[in-house]
């Protein structure tokens, strides 16, 4: 969406903020569809004559409505599902809805970001109220024109009818509706009456995606812009000392070579603490960087390779061996922060017949988005235009405004579709670089990272180790103690309130961390992506030690929570039991064919309850994941087709990283910089994923992340059944001494 075709922001906001704030995310949507009888969507939307109704909707003469979707689209499907919710309550035909990505608008939207699988969950009520409010006002306008009571009117697919058989399209009465007082209370549909929600809808961008139309950040360009490639230190702990750019400047296509860093230092020194945007600036380095400016991406990349730079050590050059030792020392030490403490762990362990203790380990992991980091910036004396793929547009705008010393009203952010986010694009370092480069040259510029840039100077999932111990007395689990040691980042406050919290009387969670110069941050399903694997592997071993069925152990523990309700937990024991029963039924648990070994995992995170069973076979002495059965309780399914894609994607992503992916450092240098040395799951290694959703009329919860965490435990438990070996360290294939083939 270019500035010239943005909806005007000068029109008055039609729906009052107070009426739509209940979801905490989306306010001010003005969604009047100019539907007229027999209106049909033409093949070419671009040829329609659209009139700006207000900041968030454009209405065509033919009766087509353009809804601006506020939240960033990173493949999680919100650009389809959020407008579906509005269209449902507005009572318009989905075929008459056209969707576009909205730009950042802090005056009319709340939580305009993508992260934590929260977009639909937090927007559910506000989106429905928006559509329902607009519908009620349109019907009232039609009733007034006819001189009849509103109760005599009905709506079907944007067409209002009265008891006399007269009809009006929404577009016929939209101007009159705009003069009416906004109703404070509106009636929302019962789930049984949904016509759009719950029906599978294609991704609104799918045709453009499969035909290669410009959608993504890498596609965006403007006439006269330059391309930038940034040379960063080759190792964490190094900074630039000097460089020779003479060879690069002489290369064809190279326009100039500059350095940046002064503006970043200004922000870090003067604003970082007051803004508390530490998380959003994880990779924002105050040291100088060399930037090659060129007429094409390829020219910029070639020019960067010709730079002769000298680097000096600024802090410790860390290695994987050092991280392993530091984290183990932390686990065995006594410098912990207690996150939760129920009962008395020491007493339970002292009285135990037996104590089982295991250490679980996971490596750093990069994000490996299909589309490397990139961003467009155009800085002029009057304004700062930022365009590209970012999960957190508001923090990005705020940091840039302070970094460049500009008023926030001068900074605009437009969001393109993203070729993957997984948490990496929560951090706006690539935005800040583009903005500082453009500010230096006063020209529009596109900063583009290579795959090697992305993997070696990223924001990584931190290396983590867990020590889990349980006490057993008279055949029951009497105590549970989880200790975590992590590089930089520890579990946040919610995690100690997930299962098995509340199910074991004596329960304690402690954390410790090592502060590293390696940048770390959120990675798909933060905090739980490895924790679930560790805990569910541990419970499988506990069940074996107790001589009880794995399923029954979980059911009994959850029954204890139901019988002794614990207010300080986040999960529902009934819903966890529900997905457990469903997955047992659908996976043929305990009745698998000869040569098929099954592992079970059940988990709650990101407000969603999931249970999974992995089927493993052995081929040529190597475990192969043949199938995963997944049961999910995420409340109401807004878009079943999109939900299915999210569930399968999470499962496959989780298997790939648990089985194959490893990432380490040697003297501060990442040991993989592309996919020839770093293994993601390959198509031939992808199992069948059989998905079953719990039917529900509960408000929807997240789906982009919750199916990833439990699958590691299910696979580990199945491999144990097949090989007799308990896997406590990821990636599993390394620890099975199995050959990992990396197809290039």
C-alpha cells in the first residue's frame, strides 16, 4: 500500500473507542459495506472506483468493501481470520470483502503487533462488536427511511429487507447511518448462527503468493532508491577498528561506502532505559558498521565482500564449551530466583522413598525465516517513511523517532507481508539500520541482509539447561523441583503456573542466568518450546518408574487439580483431560501395529491445550517419525483451513528442530551460516500430521505456537520405546549417534 492509495486519515472515526475497547487490541474500525443487490466481486479490484469512507474502509460504487487488517501478517493467517470475524457480525457475504494491510495507526488500534499467538484471542470481542455495531446502525438508517420499526427489518449478506419485501443495500443507506448516534449495546450472534466463522476460507493473499506478485518486504521498491548491505562484526565480542573501502568503491554499481552507528549510540545512551524497549532493541549495537550503497542488491553484496576490515576484541569471545560449563555450574549452584513455591520441597525430598533427577539440554537456535531481514526507509527533513516486514511496528516507530531526534508524528510505518517471523521480527534492528542509513544519505534506501548475515548476526533462542527432580513416596509423586539455567533469558512469570503446577503439593521453580554478549530473544513458542519437551519426557520416565500408564498418570494428576482447585494456575484441567482423551482415541494409542512405537505428550501454552502422539519406526537403524496425531482445544475455530495449517506447521517445525537443528559458537563466531551446515527438516523427513479439534463454543485462543512445544516430548518418548534410550539433549539425532544428511 503506497502513500497515494492510503485511506484518508482526516475522516472522523465513526465508532467510539469506548464501545470497542473490551478486547484490548482493536478499536475504531469503521466497516460499512456498500453492498447493493446482486453486487459481485469483479476479477480486477484495482479497476474499481473506491471512495474513502474513513481511515479504515473504502467502498466501491459496485458495493465492494475493503477492510484494512491492522495486525502484521507473518503467515499466521490474521489477515484472513480477523476480517472474517468482522464480516460475520456485519452480515456481509465473504465474496464481497476485499482485504488490505493497514499501516501503523496508534490512534485507532491497540496492540498492533504479531506475537504470542494473541491477535485473534485479544481481538475477538472488539472485532465482533465492530461488525455488529455497524450492522445495527445501517439497519436503523434503513428503518428510518422506510418509516418502520427496526424490529421489522432483517439482513442477509449486506442486503436489508423489511416486512413489505422492500430491500436496500448497505451502500444505499451508509451516509444516513453515519449521522446516527453510536449504540452503546449491540447484540452479538450465537455461535450456532455463524455463517463465515467456522468455515474454511482461503488465505486472502494466496493468489498473489503463488503467482509471485509483490507482497513481501523484499519485493518493495521505489524509483531512485539505493540498496544497502551492512558489514557487521564476524564474532560476538568484536567491534570495528578500521576498514579500507577503496576496492569496493571502484566496483561497478557501487555508489558509496559509509559508516553508521552514531544515531544508534545516541538512542542507547539517552533513551533506552526510559523507554524500556530493551527487548525491541536486542540487536541494536552502538558500534560502527560499514554500509555499502549500490544500485542493486547484488552490487551491494559484492561490494561488501570487497571491504577490508580490521576488528578488535571488545568483550569475551564466547564458545559453546564455555556455555555448557557455565550453565551446568549455575544448575549446581545456589544463585537462583524462585518463581513459584508451593509446599515444602526439602521436606518432601527428605521423606521420599526415591528421588529421580535428570538434566535436559538445548542449544542456541536461529530463526531461519525464509525471507532474510530487510527494510525500506526514506528520511527527509519533513518525514520518516518506514516500509517492510516487522512484527512490532509501534516500538520500531518510537525507537526511530528518538534515534533520529524526530517528532513521532513525522514517522510512519507501513507493513508488508513477512516471509516468516517466529519472533525474529519482534526486534527492529533492521529497521533502525535502514533508518540511520537513509538519514545519513537523505535518500530512500532498502537494507537487505543475506542468509549469512541473518544466521550469524541474529537474535537467537538462548541455550538452556533444566534440572528436574521429583520425589516419590508410597507410589506417588510428592515433590517436583524444576531448575533452569539459561543464557540471558529466563522463564517469565506465567510458566510456573502451567502444568504440573497445582497438581503436585510440593512444587518449586527456580531460575538462574548467565549474561552473554550473544543476542538472544523470543523464538517460536517462547519459553515453552524446549521446556515442554523436557517436562513431558520426564513424566514419561516417572510413569515408568511408578509402573503406571502414561495416560493415567496425567489423568490422575489433573483429577487432583479438579478436586482441589488451585486459583494460581493458567490451564484448565478439564480441557487438558479432554485433549488427552481425544488423542488417545484418534491415535490408536497402545494398539499400534508391529514395528510402530508411540510416544505421548500433553501440554498447555499460549492459552491453548494440546495433546500429541508420535509414531516412530526404525529404518536402517535410524528412528523415523512416521506420523503425529494432534488433538487441540483452541476454542471456536475462526478459520478451520488456516487453523489446520498452523497446527501442522507447528508440529513439523517442532520435530525438525528437536531432531536435527544445532547451533553453536567458537570464540564468538557462529558455527553455521547457511543451510548446508545447519539442518532444518526436509520434505522427505516430514511425517503425516493427523489433526483433531475439540468442538467448542469458548472464545478462540492462539494457534501459531502451541502445537510446537509438546511434539519434542512425544518424539523423545517414542524413540525411547523404539531404542530403549532416554534422550535428554537436543538435537536428538546427534545424541543417537545417527547420521544426519543435509541435502543442499
